[in-house]
C-alpha cells in the first residue's frame, strides 16, 4: 500500500517508519517544496519519497499530520477529497507553549476535518499518545493500543488493519461524533497508555 502524509514532522515520520518496516511505501509532504525534505527522506530510506500535498493525497491512504492551526490550509491545498481515506492524527490545540486547548465544544475536531475535506472518509487515529511511546521500531516492540473512530466502516477497517499490521492494537470507539470526542484533546482517552498482552491460558491437568 502507498501512504501519503500531509505534514512531515515527528508524527508523520514515526508512523512512516512503522509502515515502511512492513513493506509499505510512503510519500511525505510539507508546506514547502519537496526538496526541503531531502534529509528526512534519506533517513527514512527505501520506500520513502517526498512530494506535494496533492501528490500525497493521491496515495491509497492519506495521513493528516499537521499542527491544528495548519489544518485548514493543508486540506484546502487539495482540491478533491471525494472517496479518499483521510486519517486525522491532529489535536485541537491553539498553542503548545504553553499548552492551550482550542474550543472543544460543539462538533468534534475530526468532524471539523471532515467538513474541511468534503467527501473524504475520515478516520481518527494515532493522536492519543506521544510518539516517544512508539519509538521502538523493532519486531519486539510493545503492542500499544490506538483508538480509532470513524463514520465509514470500510475506511475504518483499512486503518485498523494497518495499525495491527505494523505491530500495534486497535480499539474501535465508534463514530466521529461519539468516539472522536473521547479521543480528541480534552477527552478522557488522551494520554492513556494501554499495552496489549496475549492472554495466558493455563494448561489443563488430566
């Protein structure tokens, strides 16, 4: 699968590294020219390329990985979102230093993302844990749980399948309106560190 990233910071790079490790290809973009990402692409290695936001949006799955105040400009840089799977990793904050929440009343942040990308099949994921928690890219990494919300069942399955393919665990919270509120900034699931362990079954004794 080819995965496009709108945004090329730590979130995009971390997710890209995990997806590259299982054979996917990635296209990263930022608000500047693709050439500005040369060092990032070189570090990511084989399977990684730089492109424009439009080129990133043409991939099989698109990851929105910008700061909240850049979301509108990033989404408006793509003219047609119809039918595209758009993974929203953003958090609605007005500022990081100091941390200031945006308005979290009314529609959820991912519903706003869907409004700004008409026709996109938006899935909320990868936003509740800091990337330092998933900085182990080895096969032996901890199986961190990621919450997933969305209104399109097929798009949500594509994202949950990817999460589990790259070695993590997915927990479906339902719709963008319900689940999205639980996992958006200010919700009760942000910063919750859950790790999945295989269930141990005691052997039976005859």
